């Protein structure tokens, strides 16, 4: 089985970064809205000191998103905030004053005019859109790529949405959703941007800033390394933009992680020629949430200015990370982390445990003083595969 990880370190001066779309004020707006949603609970930021010692690191912190709104992944943060911003705009409500009571009020719901919410998804984002639609009393139509896990489809249907599995990989499924939305007058809540479609993806990215707002309050001390997994890279870019202009910016390196089979951000950064470098065709990785062939234009522009390193890892390391997080060392908490959720830990394990990774470890400056921050972005969203991986059966 393939073990090799690849990394790319862009050679760019680390200048000051400033983007008010992703600053503390923007994160406070998103967090304020999310806190007002019934059932909101901050997800935990776990410290794993025994694992850190084992890996020769100073500390390891993992934000566990498996409990987010009872949806087993962070994704609903984006679609719920995007829908709220759409309604708020219609109600002439400033971003800083958005609350669940205003958005879900009869006037708020009426502002959407009975629009169908549509999207394409590997599963988690679609579940978030279905949940958002249900919360606002709207209909949702969700398209999934060929081969999507049955449990992910069922979870979307269980929220009352229509789920349709296409015959295509993710990128073509997104184009199909866009065509269907255009033809039927639906609202496309897509979590990736392209030229001419940037407002909703921006609001989705800003919704992810609630993660940053919570982490900033939960973490004691500053991280030296922030590991972020990327599909289309909206989540990674939103958090990278936030942290790159925070008080952590000077010290913390931002490291992006993708599956080897879908390393579109790494390829685009490496080429650095002002164009996207998509991965065409079928994308074979169990990290379904990260199986995207083309980065979001909005997100990639930010990553090119903020990411310190890009990594591509094969499934094997994500699988090892799922097992390590699910079987903690003495005193460390147990974290149930799915394929995409565990990917960043997969990279950390590969860097720390493989002798051949020593040059990469050195290039990143990973050592006994390192304070590593990771986000387990999902729990066991495909329980059949989770068990298969963890039991190795
Ligand atoms: C669990 C999980 N983690 C990470 C990501 C990556 O987010 P993005 O597509 O914004 O890069 C996804 C995307 O669906 C996901 O489902």
C-alpha cells in the first residue's frame, strides 16, 4: 500500500496579511448567529499530551467537530450562516445583528419566498444544507457524486431533503447542480466559488469562522503549527485568513492537507502561474470530503498568500490516524474521527513516525517545542467504513 507523503513549501516572503472579510469582527458575527441557534453547543478542543510525548512534540490539540449540531461534522456552520445572510440582506439586517429568532421568524422565512435550496456535496455539506432548509421550513435538493456512501445519502433524506446520487465525480456533480438550480430557479448554496459565483461561497466560508472564534477562546497559549484539511479549501482558507491576521500569525505555520488522489491545491500552489490545476476524472480516496478536483477560486487566492506548506497523503495515513485517535494513550481523550476528519492527524503521524520524513519534519520545524493544532472535522459519518478501517477487517 502506498505510504509516501508529498509536501510543497512555497518560497514567498511572509508579509503582513489583512482581509476584513475574515477578521475577528467577521468571526464574531458568525459565532453570534450560531450561538443563537437552539441546540448550539461549543465543540471541545481536546489536548492529547500523551500522544504529543509519544510523537516527540510539545503539545497536540484537536478540535472535535463530531458533536456539531448533532450532525457529526462542522459543515452546517457554513450553509446555516449563508442562508441567514441571504435572509438578513432581504430584511436589511446588519451582519452583526443576525439572530436565529429573526431569521426563523415568519418574516425571515417569507423572505426566502419558498425557494428550494440546492447543492452538490460529498455528504457533509449536503447534510448541513438539508438541516438548514428544515430549520427554515424550506425544501432542499442535494446532489451527490457517484459512489457516495449509503449512510451519507440516508442522513440527508432523514432531514427531509431530496438526495440524488449522480453518475459523475464531485466537480461534474457541482456543474450539474448549478444547471439544475438555474433551470428551476433554485437557490444554489455551493461551498465552492468560481468566477461570477462568489457571494454565497464567501458567506459559507465566513460561517466556518465560528470554528476560529471558539478555538481562539479555548486554546491556552499559541500554536506553532495549524494543520487544515482541504477539499475545495473553503474551510482551510477561511481559517488560514483568520489566523494569518490574528495574534498567532507571527509564530504559527499553516499546513494544508489533501489526499494524494485529489491534490488540486498543492498542484495549483506549486505551478503558481495564476491558473487552477485541477485533478481530472475519478478521484479514488476514502477521504470523501476532500475528494474535490478543483479548488475554490476565492479560497485558493487566500491560500496562496497564507499557507506555509501543502501536503498530499495517501489513505493509509488517514486510516492510521482514525485508529490512533480512536484508541488513545493513557489519559488522552478518545476522538471518533472519520476519514477526512483524521487526515491532518494522518500527516502528523507520517511526519513524526517515519524516518524518511525527517527532512520534511525539519523543513516544518516540528520538534519538542511544537504546539500543533488540528481539527477533526467529522466523526464517523460513514460508520460502515469507520468500522472496516478501525477493525482492519
Ligand atoms: C469532514 C470534512 N472535512 C473537511 C472538508 C473540506 O472542506 P472544504 O471543501 O471547504 O475544503 C470537508 C468537505 O466537505 C468535509 O466534509
